[in-house]
C-alpha cells in the first residue's frame, strides 16, 4: 500500500472522528486496558473498541474526586478477560452510554453525570457471583438516647450486616452523607422504597435468610454510595449467569448444607420458595392453594422447618431437617416452574 493511500485512510478516519465530535451523547463500546499510572503502579482504563481511543470519564462532583468511580467495573471486567480486554472482539465489550463532552483522534471524554454502563459477555467465568443489594440507611434509637445507623435492604427491609475494615469504618461511612451535606441531595438514601439514591453493597454472603443478609469480610466486599457506575458490572455478571432469584437462593441453600450450616440452609430454601411465589408467606399459600397434595405437604413441611430455624435457633436444626427442607424446596420449585404459564 502506498504512502499516499495510507495517508488518505488516516485523513478519512480523522475527518470521521471530527464529524462525530458534534454528538451530544452516544454509546461507546469499550475494552479494558492495563497500564502503569503516573506513580508507576499498575492501573486499568477504558479504550474504545473500534478506534482504540482512550475513554475518559469526567465529573464536576467533588464527592467522586476522592476515589475512582469505575474501579470495581474495570477490575472485574479485567479479571473476566476475553473480549473485555481485547480490541478486536465484537461479542464481548463494555457499552458506555453517556453525554460526550469532547472527542478527537486519540481520546473521547464523557460525562460522569448521566453515565451508565452495561457489560456484554458470552460466558461468566465466575464460580460464585457476588450478591448485590440496594440498601437504605435507617436511624434507630440507642441506649444513651442518641440515634444509631444501620443498613436495610430496599423494599424488603431485611437487615444488611457487615463491618468492612472495622465497625467504626462502617459507621463513619454511614454518617458521611450528613457530615458532607450530601443527605440534602440524596433524600432517598434514607427511604425504604425507590432507587434514586441508595447504598450498594456487594460481596460474598455468609448468611442469606428471610430477615438478614450477612456479608463476609474480605476483598470482595464493597459498599458504595449511589448512584454510581459500579452497579453495572454486578448486574451484568449476575444476569448473564441466567440465574433467577429463586435459583440463587436454592444454590445458596445447597452451599449452606454442604458446609454444615443447616439452619441457614433451611432459611435459604424457604426464601427460594418465597421469591418464586412472588414475595412472602401469603404469596406461597396463594400459589399452592390448588397444588397437588404432595406439593402442598412439601410447602407446609418447609414452612415448619423454617419456623423452627427462626424461633428455636441453631441447635434445633439438624442435618435431617435440612435435607427435608431442600427436598421440599425442589418439589415446590418444580411444581411452580411447570405451572408458570
């Protein structure tokens, strides 16, 4: 190929990029690239698939200046590998939707405000996808007459328990909206319903029961004040495992059983049935009202085991109880699936 032909191609591409710079918003398909930052430490960044242009995310919000709002997204995409780290792949990519601030031949800048991201992957090489919950901050009275702070899951009201680095660190985090004045702009972070504002908690779950979700401490655990693009990768990786809420709770029940946590296994089994029926106990009764006798008996037996687990504690739930609960769960779920139409 002649030099003049190559130059013509480059000029054409540059003209195309310049023409697109007038767009006010758009979707940019990206991959994740590893590089060394200014201090020589390994870091991650986004590049556009088709042009390999650097993608920068800009914000005027001072709350997001102290941390990288895309850190979790980039880390998990890089760990997944495949097309998420390859410029040529068209089947796997990170789709960034955001207002375009400016763009040129080597770089495209988008605004954090109005930003959203979706991860497109073929297979999720994730042995145990992290559990993600959207939570709100609840104030409650404490012994000294003051108010304590804790997390509850949006809509369900389940307690969300974890300590992160330590309990003081978590309390400082929960107090930060009031200290910074952000609570005036994020009133929904204190409300049970609605997802305009929230605390996103993600990580491995030690206990996932009808009234409490306890997260393991460790590198997987993150808690972030939303909205933030970090929500994107959690949903994407969970959705693409094709695992519904009942399936996730059923898997959790089996995991608890395999590790000898029989009380938690019973609670997770019941939760799988409740979510499959649409909510809580009354929904289960409604869905099983016309079920065959053996399925109705399985539902009653599972409720009985759950009642013991809740009200009589760990010591009253033995391995046979957990086995019966899991078998009952599978019986009810199979019935619900066959009658889903």
